[in-house]
C-alpha cells in the first residue's frame, strides 16, 4: 500500500464459501425408493443414547465427532481392504462433482455417494471402492454424500450400477471394499477456492488415490495444518500468505508428498510434479489455462493455452512448475 494504510482483510463466513450442493439426488420410484426410515430410527437411537449419557457422568476425554455429524455419532471412511456387505441404488449427478467439490464428475462416470457414517464429513472423498453385484465388479470414485443412506447403502452412478446389475432391479445386494493404493491418473492437483486470498486459504487436493489424512502448508520454516471441511476443501481461516505455497499432503495409509510452487490462482486447477505414491512425475512447463468449475470452463484467452489435451468435460489445469524459480523445493518429511 503506497499510502501506508493497512490493507482491508476480508473475513469470509464459512457458509459464504460453501459450494452449492450439486443437484440433489431425486428419489427413485418403484423398486428404487430409498428406505430412509431405518436411517431415521438409527439416528433416534443415537440421540437417545447421547441423552442418557449426558444424564450421568460424561467421559473425561471424549473425542468430538467429525464436522457435520451429530454428537455421539461414529463415522469413518471404508479403509484397509476389508469386505463389507450392503445394498446399492443409483442416481445421476448430471456432471457435477458432488459434495466432495470436484470440478466435475470423473470422465468415466463411475462414482459413488456414501451415507453420512461412511462419508465421514468428507474423510472418504477421493478414495475408491470395488463394488461387486450380480453381474460383476466395478471400481468407483467416492465423490458425493447421500444424506438418506444408512451404513452399507451405496448410491452409485447409473453407469456404475449398470456394470454390476440390471438397472430395472433398482436395488441390489452388493459387497464392497476400499481399494488401497489404486493406480494414479497423474501427479497431485491443487485448486484454490474462489474467494481465497492471502488472508483466507482454502485448497482442494486431487488425484491422491487414497483418502487423505492431513494437508499442511509451509510457513516461516514450520508446517501449518489445514482443517478439512465436510465439502472437502482444506482451510486455514486466517490465511497462509500470498504464496507461492509449499503444500505437504498425507494420506490415510501414511504416504506423504510435498508439492512446491502452488500459486494464488483461485478457481484454477494446478498440476504439481509429484505423485502421492509410486513413480515421480516429470516436470512439464505449461502456461495457465482458465478455471475448472462445476460448469464447462470458458474458452481460454489468446494469451493462455491449455496445458494438456483432454476430453470434453475434463477440467483444464495449469502446471505448478511455472512458479518462480527462486522458490526452493522443501523435501518431504521436513518440519
């Protein structure tokens, strides 16, 4: 500021930056009608137990439930490859990226929405499940939440359901398991949320394969932890400075990767040069391309070209390697 006055520091409210829910699922008709009564009964039981506990001595060190869940609720994403039994229905996100805030549904249209217990306030986002039904097995990306679904109820995309059962059935019994270390589509991607600034940091991490456990930003020689919101952005409400950023990502199985040169480019997907696990990705220079969003992105301007050739509906990306050369990489594990 040339006049010596302090810059105005916006303090956005959480709800102002919460993404609008993608067209909420329509209730299937006939045999595909959701059986929500069981879920409501379970919730009533949880509330009753919670009230009973409050009437006596409270636990000394009870851990708080994940954000977005009622007190007393237990939630965790499917992990470790254990086989679960349940049922599957299907819906259509209409190309939107679901409650996990993906810019768009995956190009293969194979995705799943989980009930609150397994969605676990966003902790399952970006993981994969192998789901087996009468016709076979399909691998799906966890992308959305199904508020009406009890544990074990998977709401698959219509395309995924058709791989394992006849859609006419509407509801089928399935088994499913989490996929540990699925093949990665490429290096980690990062998307700073619209409205992000040096005073309000919010980032969406993509292409990590397994569910994430932690996201940290390097500041002043130490790591600063971001908090995951139930819509899958990782927030530092007081900001992390103007960037470029060094971001360390840890998944549920302990894999850790550190990406450098992530710039303050709200609304744009930036591709790093590191993978969450497996072979390292080679650095590729690229120029910025326009934002990825839930809707098709506008045509890039004459001064910006897409960094990759992608099928229609695939978000455009920019390469984080285009950050200033003076930013030295920070090895993983430092801090």
